[in-house]
């Protein structure tokens, strides 16, 4: 075995160990994490919802004669 094949073998062993540790200690994305329950709040009876304020308007751009 030459040094390149030994280095490749050791690199593969180290990479596989790193992958196993990464999966064991830090699941990727939502894998292994509990789903967050959606909380829906019911309005109190007899109360009407307050209408939302209108969206702010942008600046008015007018053409200025030269």
C-alpha cells in the first residue's frame, strides 16, 4: 500500500466518524424534533374584532418641470 491509499482509507474512516457524530448529536432540520402545536386563539364571545389600520401610503412623486 502506498501513502495515497492509506491517506484515502484514513480520510474515509474519519469522514464516517464525523458523519455518525453529527447525526447523533445534531439532527438535520426537523428530523428528530417534536412538531410545534399550532395555537388557535378563540375570540371572547360578544367582542368584535378591531379592524386593521390601513396600510401607510408611500411618498407621492410628482413630475417637476425643468
